[in-house]
């Protein structure tokens, strides 16, 4: 196996990005991160906006509420894409997500680290 060919697409052979591993899914997540930054400025604000749009009270969103809200938003995701994103947020399959579950979508590594530290 030519690991340089497999992992070195971006000349970084130590890590593999989602875009390298799964280009279609990587494109959706890259577009989502850009949308969050442009439209909401933070993952927390994006989560609150989607929660409010879905009419959800409390801190948790179900799969159905997330898919409906994200699909109807200006992001322009299909139901399948919204479902895929939800699955990544609810990685433990607890049946709901909350604002802490979307921190990994923050594109700024410093803000992501601060938010992650805040929840600990």
C-alpha cells in the first residue's frame, strides 16, 4: 500500500481529513462549518437558532427536530445530509443532541478548544 498516495493528498502524511477519507461527506461538513461561521458566528448560536426554529423547549433536540430544522434552514441540506450530520453529533446514540454535541463543528480551533474546556 502506498501510504503517501493514500494519506499524502494534502502533503500531511500524519493525519487524514474527512475530505480525504469521504469527499462527499467532507464537502457537506466543510460547507456547514462555513455556514455556521457566516450565519451564526458560533456553534452554540446555530444550535439555539435551530432549536428555536423547531419550536423545541429545553436544551435537547431529537433527530426529527434537528433534521426538520436544518433541512428548512438557509444551509440548504437535504434530509439525508441533515440526518448524517445528526448521526455525527449523536455519536453515542443517546437519542438527542444538545449544544455541547456540536462544538466539533466550530471551524476555529482556538474557539473549539475554549468551548470544549468550558464544558469540562
